[in-house]
C-alpha cells in the first residue's frame, strides 16, 4: 500500500513539474490527491469489513485506521505542494 502512495506522489510531482505548475495543474493534483485519499479510505473500510468477527479484529482495525490516515496525509501533502508550486514565480 505504501509503495502505491509513494509512486502516486512521485507521479503527481512529475506532473506538476511538466505542467509548469499553473492553476489547472494545481487543480489536477488536488483531484488526484482526493482520489488517492478516497481510495485509501475505501481500502480501510474493506479491511475493517473483512475483519469483523475475526480473532485479530482490533489489530486489523488499527491497521485500517493507519491506512486511512496515510491517505489523508498524502492528500494534504500533495495539496500543500501544489499550492506552494503554484505560488512560486515562473
């Protein structure tokens, strides 16, 4: 899961660099960031659903929460980077 997020992060930064960091690029990165966050949340919900009634349910719930939190942090990082790059004079 972490490799997916890292690869997505690198791809998004590359997209920003190639797109000259204009407002459209910022919007696209923010859309990608939101999609990644939503995907992480869906993964977390699926993990929790499969863990219901399992002996390790609490451990899986903690892992699911970490996955959801990682997605949120990635989204925030991407949005902040897009904002900063958009504000940088060209």
